[in-house]
C-alpha cells in the first residue's frame, strides 16, 4: 500500500505548504487495488489541488474523502475536491458510531468518533506488516486512538498530527513513527526513537 502526503506545514521543493494535513491512501486489498482514499484536505483548496496534481493524482479518480474533524485546517480544502469530484463518497466524523471498516473488504477502518475538545476520527489501515494508524490532529490523545487500533491487532506505524502529545511510552513498540502537521514535540520524538522516526512532509511517499 502507498501513503502520499498531500498537505502539511512543510513541503518538498515544488510542492506548496500550508497549515493543515492531508494524505492519499492507496490500500493493499483484495477487492480493488485501485481504490483511492483522501484523508483530510488541509486549509486551502487551491494548494490541495496543486499538490494532488504535482504528486500525479487526478482528483476525479479519488473514490472516498474522509474528514478527521471539522477544523478549518483539515476540512478547508473540501470545496476544491467537491467542485471537481462532486460524486466522491464523503465520510464525516459522525458517520459511524465506533470502530468500523469504511467499506467491506477494503482494509481501512475508522476509529469512529472519539470525543475530546472536538469530535475526531482516525484511520487504521491494514497492511502485511501490521496496521498503520493515521491521525488528523489526535485531539482525543494518541493513547486513546491506539487503544482502539489495537483491537485490530499489531500496529506497525502511526502517521499524522500528534498535537501536544508527550506520552512517549505508548510508541515504544511501534516501528514507524511519523509525526507531522501540528505535533509540538517532534524533536523529542525524533530523539527518543531515532531508528523509528521518519520525516513526512507534503510530497513524501511511503510504501508499506
């Protein structure tokens, strides 16, 4: 499976940065190897569409749009996607009541809405190496999100915004740790887990 970072506070040369997060997921599954899922949209439609084009993704080919929570830096790019792809399936945080597979056999799950200062969902993507957890801002807390994800078995990696996270002990058994966007303590995470840490910014592509 592939994860392409489409939007982040930082960007590779040729890509546009902006405050927010978005990634494109191409899951490894048996029902449709070409299925494309966009998780969050950053804060700006024009930058989002520019980066999608730069990374080689036609917005019309995206099948599902999943929004982690309704803050502007995660949902601000929605108008751009909906304008060019009005038939896209949209999954908002309250669409499911708990841990649920987004589509049968797809291998992509939502944690369901986790309550904190906002209602937020994270994604869990099944891979041969274990699950990849993808967060928007992780307002409900990384520990709570991982507790839900562990119901599906071993966790291989976690990617996305970690917000003010400092409960580092919960990451000790995770092989891939890629905090980005709103994570306040990236340097500390990198220092504690130098072999597991991976920098992901807009334009990055990771294959698992």
